[in-house]
């Protein structure tokens, strides 16, 4: 088990290294020159050269990446002397646009994304699985049809559309919740939650639809299994046959998807953040893209990749626990 | 529908332990309604074993599910069966009994051993937990007592180191050992009726005999009645008291096992016997499979369902085999004398 | 494949299959099931309508007498910040879906032309994924060994990759001269291959183990011959099912990227971007949001429902 985790951690590091390298190559070899963008006007060749050297862009690409990795471990600084910009370890790059380390920006943005993700995930898991269960158990009834219709609507409606309509109805029309912005958890749980209710509900609705469909189809498959007949043949009440034996068997793929989704969202709930004007990681990324602030783009991409890769590993380990037939070796 | 004399009741008999009367099961499918069991009758007494024999699709497994109440709409999430007729256990009618009552009986008074233990055991729970669960549904008592009971049963069915192996998962057992686990689970509440649905089909030939012996042993020990479902007359030979031969959901003939082997009455039974390998048979003799394939249940035959595959239809006057359903058992239009004349002797059965 | 030309055509049907009374072929059976599936019929009709809308967009718009590029400033109300005059977003006989705030462009034209972008990116990117996935997946199954391992790990990396974030990031480095729709097709298609490769590899693996592939191999057929002549026909069903399931997701991704401002740029009509533009007008001009939003919703819904039906009809595991 420990050996498995160790091996997977190494694999994870390799994946991240490759991701970083690919990101670097793509972003710093492309025609848009970050130095020219930061150079200002008029941009004389001398200034451009100075800016290049300051940003570390005068070195070959692999050397730049090496310095990036060094910075990740030991921190780095840009420029020399008094004017040098400090980027302490782990340095994910330095935004010359904002004059601050990317890590600092991520540090402010991440709690927002976490708040959105965790609340929404809890909601959609509960409602999605419950809806799917009702649908599967009452297959063919009006319950099933209603739930299927609702989940199809959720699957087919883009998050931002649900979000905009939510803002319109709950925010503007009925004035139930604040329409945008974010309050820190430290400002009190009330304001925090009230700002988050709408994003939670929107994200949960869209995702719950997917989970309801998955739960339903998984359960229907499990219902046909012999061991479900066995459970009934033992004299177990339906409540246990469905709630324990069936759900337990259907759970593995649901848990897998849940882990991956959380990993993906922690890397930036891009659309939700945009719709509700919340300054999380996704906002940071979009802002970086808009301002052509490459270090921010690269830093956020790598940070997101880390969560996805980590979620992948956790899901695989979880799989080993959930399915005794899978041996982690 | 009359029963063969050996299995029928006289009016003054006390109520039999299990009595199935005119059992019929229909399944609604996308292509139409399918009658999987059609007018089945049998009785079974305590301590006796009944063999239900037929090819796949003959309705024998559906019969066992019907007896266990596993086709009822309140206890299925997969099927859509309609059951009619009567199933009486200790005089109590089961088809019309409330769901609660059926649940009480299931696993305690009647229990079932399934064909493929790998798919019939839950892959995510340890075998000990699954057996203990079966015990705890019907018995008050501590978790520990149930666990103890599970280990005890695992030992009884011949699993070495039962206490440790109780924590293992089904996939960690061999096929034969898994079937022993299944048997232990079926026995955990001392059932009065034990139904074994093709209990050896999924197993290696070498293990089959051991499992059959084990089932016979525990049945003796527990004094329960048993139904053994199989497609293999060879399995029936040494294990059961009475046999019901089924084809296309209908009973072809019923007889005590000795009589069935000595003087089988139905051409279908002759075919089954001819296609069953026998240890004491002539080794040069080739097995003769029954020509043709089982009928399509979507289009039930008006007459004898076996007629299309039967080579003796020309011995019956007119086209009774194709048009008339045989009224009595054995369900065959051949005259008794003809049957005696045509019956292949077990020695020179097939050509 | 020159060597395959001299090879006798290996039997496609296992021996004995011809004698049996021909059962309904899987395709006929699936078709029969689909014809009786009302949801499948409705969604197919809806998709057909969308395709017609996209293909015949110029005609439809000409029928209305408008185009998606002309500004109609005169139809805007300066008093409320240049929203459309009249009710329901300025709907009228001349402008069936009203006009766009700020520009006064015809909404009907924008929605109809938007279908072009959505369908083009959705279908073409799926085609890209299928081509990559089919080649890579069958190669992995057929050659096995280290190639299979490398492909498997690469697919893992791709599946475990914040594709959306990468696509957004990519928007900034690719020169603006490069056509955006083509970039979207390539990028969405490229990130979508592992799903196809996985499914196709699994199917191909089970086919590779079947005798008729052995038979073809014994007869000296080259790997290319086996992959394209023997395996591909058997892979049609799973590929169709998975395509139908992934097309709506791709349409959604395209719209999302455009919504985020990194997709198709103005003035090319695009549902996602129009929805994004409508964000500031939800209170004053709801129609501005509802027309492109409704179109996108219906497109994704239709493809999703059809995907479900196709899976039920073609995937034997879900057939009950």
C-alpha cells in the first residue's frame, strides 16, 4: 500500500513536470512576447533587452523552466539589488503586471474557489444521488419521469445560463440573496453563506443532474445483479436491499466522478466565478489571460493541474478501499 | 390437472409441507408476453428431495424464484412477472401473503442456493458479514453472536480456518469454496425448505460431487425438504426422491427417481437420458443430443410443446401432437403400450 | 497495403451463421427500437431542424430580410442606454426575435447563424477526437506491449488535465490571425481523444481475441488490413454511441469558452458570446438572453436525449 502510494506520488510528480514543461514551451515560445508587453511605450531595443533580462527571458527555454523549478523549491528573485522583486519559495512565478508573486495572488483567490466548491459539492452529491435513487426505485413512474426531465434540463442548461436566471429571479426580482461578490469566512458565517447560496445552488443544480443520471443508470444495472436477488432471498427488507446492498455497489463510479469533479473545480470554478463576479482562481486565470499576464496564467494552470492530478491519485486509492477486488500494488 | 398417482394426495392426507398448484408465470417483454411456467403442480414433504429437471428456458429457475416470492412486484426491481396459481407452505398460501410475511419466511423457513456463487455473493462485503447479516435479519442478538454463528456454519460446510476466512471477500475463494459459503448462508437459519438452483453448474466436475454430497448431508442433518434444480439427469440420479421433468414451462412427466430411470414415460425424458453421460454406460456409445432447439415461448404451441422435436409424432393418430395439449401426465399423446414398445432401453438407448 | 491485395477475403461471418435462420441484425434491431422511441424521434427531428437552420442560415435570414451584421441604431432607445425599442426585445415583423441592444443587429440572424458555429465546432471536434482516438486506441489494443502502456499513461495524463483552463490559457498565445473556430475544433478535439481511445481500445481488445482476427492473421493479413477491414466495422456502434454522448458536451464547451471571451470573437455570431453580452441586460432585455440561451439549451438537450436513446439501442448491456 505505502509502496503503491509512493509510486503514484512519483508518477504524479512526473505528470506535473511534464505539464509544466508543456505549458512553458507553449506559453513562452509563442509569438506573443511578454517582455514586449511589459516594456511600455516607446519600447527601445535597449529597454526591451533590459526587460528581457529582468524577466529572465533572455535564457534558453529549458533554462527558464529550470529556474522556474528552482524557484518552486528555493524561491527566486527577479532583477538585482534594491529593485529586485522577491518571490519566496514555493515560487509559482512573479506577476510583473501586478508586481507581486503569483503565489500571493493564488493565496487570496483560492479560499473563494474552495468555498464555492465545497458547499456546492455537498449539495449536489446529496440531491443528485437521492434523485437518482428515487428515479431508479420508482422506474417508469411519474416520479421517475419528473426526475429524468429535471436532470435532463440540468444537464442541457449551461451553468452560466442557470446562474444568470438565478441572479435575475432570486437576486433582482425577489431580492432574496446578494447577486454577486464574496464575503470572507472570517467576516462571519452569515454573510459568507448568503453570498455563496446562489453560486452553490446553481453549481449544485447543474452537477446534481449529472449525478442523478449516473446514480440512476448504475442502480438499474445493479438491480439486475444476482447478489441483489440473494439479498432479498435472505429476507432483507427493501430498505436495506436498496439503501445498503445496491447503493454500496453503485457507489464506486459515483465516488470516482465526485473526486475528479472536486479536483477539477478546486482548480478554478471558472464559469461560476465569472457569472457571480467572485475573485477565485478562475477569475485570476481569466484576468491573467485578459492582461496577457503570462506568469499568472502558467502559475494558475500548474496549480490547477496539481489538484486534478492529486484528485486522480486520491480517487484511485479510494477505489482500492471501496472495491475489495482491486488490489493496490 | 391431475397428478401422477405417486405424487397425488388423498383427501384424508394431512396438508403437505409444500404444495404447488397450477403455478403459471408470465413475463411482459418488449416483444410480447412470455409464459415461462405453465400449469405446474407438485408436492414435497419434509425430509424429501424433489428434482426439477429441464433444459435452460424450461421454467425451472423461474419456479424457484416464484416459490421464494422473488417475482413479486413488491420485491423486485428488475422483472415484471405475473404469477398465478397457489403455493402452499405448511398450509399457508404464499402468492397472496403480505410482503412482510414473505420476508419473514425468506431466508428463515425457506432459503436458496444460487447457481453462480461468484455473482450471487455481494462482491463488496466479506462472506462472514453476508452470512451474519442473513442470521441477524431473523434473530435478535448481538453482532458478535451472529459472527460466531457465521463462522460455525462456514466450518460446518467444510471451509478450513472458518474464523479467519469469514473476513475474506468472495473473490478470494475458489469456485467450490464459494458455493460452500453460499450453502452456509442458506443454512444459517435452519431452513425447512432448501432450494438449490443448479448448484454445481458453475463448478469444476471434480467439485460437483462434493457439493452435491454436502447438500444431501446437511439436508439430512437439518431434516429439511429440498428442491434441486438441474438440467442434468446425472445429478438427479443419486440425490433426489422424486423428479419433475419440465419443458417449455410445462410438466412432461413426474415420477419417483427409480421409476423415472427404470421406465421413463415421455419421449423428451428419453431424449434427456440419451444425452446424459453415464458412468456405468457403454463407453463406445455416443451421446445423442436431442435434435432441434427449445421452442420460442413468445409463440406457444397449441399442442405438445415438444412435438416439433419429437420423432414419434407419426405414431399418434391425426395431428393431436400439434393441436391438442396432453391432458394428463405423462404429457404425451402416445398410448401407454406404444410408450413401452418405443422406449429405448437404457443399454441400447441411442443409435 | 499491397500485401493484403493478394490475400483471399477472410470470412466475416463465423461458420454456421449463414445456416441459422437469420436473426434480426443488431443494426436492424437498434433501428427498430429507435423508431419506437418517442424521445429519439423528437430529438432527431430537433437536430435535423438545427442542421437545416445552420446550413440554410443565409436563406432563412434572407427570408426575414435581414443579416447578422447590419446595425440598426434607429431601433434602439437612447433613454435606457440603447436597449431595443418596443416590448420583448423589439420583436416585430421585420425583426422576428427583436434586435440586439447597443448595436441593433437582428437577433433572429444572430441565433440562426450561431447554430453554424455551435454545430461546426461540436461535430468537427468530435471527428478530430474520433480520428485520434480510433487510431491510437486500436493501435494500443492490436500492438499491445509498451505502446499500449505508453498510450494508456498518456491518456491518463490527458484525462487528469484541467483541459478547460488550458484551453483558456491557449487563447492568449495563439496568434489572433489563426481562425478561432479552427483553433476550437483542434483544441476541443485534441483534449477529447482519450475517452474515445479508451472505449475503442477495450472493444478492439475483445475483438482481437476473437477467432476471426486470428483467422485473418493466419491468412497473412497485415495489421493495417485487420484494423481497417475487420475491426472498424465492429467498432461502429460504440463510436456512434460515444460520439452522440460527447457532441452535446463539446457544444457546451464551445459556448462556455465563447462566454468566457476566449472563443469565437465578434462579429461572428455565436450563442455563448451573445449570452455573455446579454449578462448586462438581464433586467432590461431578457429576450436578449433567452433566444440564444434557449437555442443552446435545445441543441444540447436534443443531442443528449438522442445520445441516451442511441446508447439504449446499441449498447447490449443497457438493453433490458
